[in-house]
């Protein structure tokens, strides 16, 4: 697995401190992006949490996922959560070490009081002493929250710093992108009131011996409840590895509802799903990959967008128009950019691959954030995309109407067919997944060559995009 070491530096550790006015929670930030450019320690908020115990439990749940490996469990080594200020809310995101669970806590405007909310994205320090302190927050404790350096300390940040170095696998970055793409196809499938939400989530396993998974299960809405089903009937939602929802146990006693999102059932294939606990002033969402042993990084939903130069150029234009908006309106972006809505959506997928947008299923909309990692690594190191480009460069693709033939490195010839815009292939990858994990390298290569040919017929230089 390709990986590098990610270094994050803080002016001091995050801490929960006592003061005459009540506890003060200081979340320290690392280097991150803001509307003013890159800052070493951006400041996003200083004020009060209206529901301190709920917010503390939600932060701990996000930290739980960051430290977890739900498949082939090993010693935990995690990146600190990512925090984004969107002007009207704070978002805390994390990804599990096994690349199969994405967590996000949205602290909405009604969950915050007494201060303006800034814009930008960076890492936030969540250390073990802080976790222990957060677990002791009482329901009636007024809690002051500071995200970023104290105003009095802003000019004195040249002293010693707290630095952490952790592995940053490429598949972790690709997974962050793929989770957003999958979530954009989700629809609300069920909503349970508080009592039913608690009953259902408490009935799920919290773990199994030696970390083994209980496999894929299915549930189906039944009135205002969920009941298990032995097969994926219409309206069912996939629950792959139910023990992976264990982090939600942190917030159960504060839950006001449970919302379940997923794609329409097609056949019996396992599918990703999102599980959102509605809390006072905030939402906690866990998105699960289709199988415990199958991380998001191999889903291939972003490959078509990565393979087109048009989407790359459109993404550059759309990126200029983003402003850490909490809810990106495709229609507004289309009007501002002069691009059709379909190309705007493809550009947003492209931006998602570099961590520049996320997707909120609750609002059925993208939101702007800038992950504090190398934006181009997910694309550079995607194995299928690299292989497809190598095939094109080697002249291995031949077109014949709706059929393309690709001569692979081993000399085998694969036939790629176009069925109403969907490319199928005679290779083993297609036979195994039937498009369920994105296009194979041969179909990607054929799509690239067809686009180059179409651009040539229109007089557009190869590598350019029509406007």
C-alpha cells in the first residue's frame, strides 16, 4: 500500500480547562486553508456550545472512528479529525484506519452561541487526555468552545509546537473521495423517532470475537421502525457490518431521531449506506462501505470524472466560485460558470477526489471544504486510472463503432461494448463486479480514446475542453 507520513503541528495540545466562568474547551488547529490563504493555526470559533454534553459525545464518536480499524484490526494509528468552518456551522470529519467508515459531526448554528463562525479547513487535535476530560462533561455544565488559538496567544505562536506524525495511505485519501460520490446517490429510506432509534441501535452488535465481521445484513422500513429481512426486497437498506455503527452508541441517549440513507436496491449486491443520528443542534452521520473487508477506496465512482480533461478544466473554474459554502447549489453554480448542470456535477465529483468538497445527505447537497493533504495524490496514485492511461499511451486501444478492443500487456484482447452509454468489458474484472465498483481499466481507456477522437472531430485540441 502506498503511503507517506503526514505531519501535523499544533501550538499546544487541545485541552479542557477550568475557569471562573465554567469549563473552557480549547481545540487547537494545525496548518489549513482559509479565504485569506494558508494559515498555520486558523481560528474558526469562540463562543458557547448550547448542548455541551451532546457535542462532547459527538466529538468522541468522531474520534472513535478515526482511531478504529473494523477489518484486520491492528494497533490504532489515526489522523486527527478534520474541522471545517462553513460560516453557519462547524463540521468535524474522520475516516477509519481500514478505510471503510466515514464519520461527520455537523454542529449547526443552533448548537453554537456567542460568536461568529469562520471559514476554512484544517486538522484539530484530539488527544487522549482530552478524550478522558470530554467523557466527564455534565449535562448542565456551561461549556465555552474555542476552535483555533486564543486571541491573546495569536501573536506568540513562535514557541515550541506539538507535532504528530502518522501514516497517510493513498487508499485513505481515495476513500474520502469515494465516500462522497456514493453518498450523492443516496436517498432518505427511513426515519425513526427517538425511542425506536435507540431500540434499534442498541440491538446491534458492538463487536465480535477477534474483530470478525457479522457480514452484510438488510433492514426494511416497517411503519416507524426497521425490521431485518433475509433478502434485499424493494425499499430495503443494506447494513454491512452492523458492528461498525458502534460509535453511535456514544450519543444514543441524546438522539431525537435516526435517519437512514442508501441507494435504490439493484439485485442482491451489497451497498453502502449512511446512518444519521439527529441530536439537539447537531447531526452525527456514519457512512459504511458495502462490506467490512471492502474499503471505499476501490469503489471506482470517481474514475470517469478523473478520466476526462473537460471535467478537469471545469473543476478549475468551479473551484474559483466556491467560498466554503455550507450548501452548494448546482443551479447557482451553473448560472455563475455558464456550464450545464451536468458538467457542474462532474466538476464537483472531480473536486471531491482532491478533498475540496464533501456531500451532506441530510441536505442532499455538496459543501465546500479543503482537506489538509496533498490534493493530487488520490488521482496520481489511482491504480486503474494509471493503468488506463498507460494503455492509451501504448496505443493499445482500437475503436470500431460502438465496440472498442484493448490489447492488454499480456497480449489478451478485451472487447469493450457501449450499451446506452454504459461500457461493459469481456475482462475478469467486469465479469466479477458487473460495473458495481466502477469501470475497469479497459473501459476507462476506451472512454479516453473516444473523447480524444470526439474532440478532434470538433476541432478542439486534445487535452482541451469545449466551452
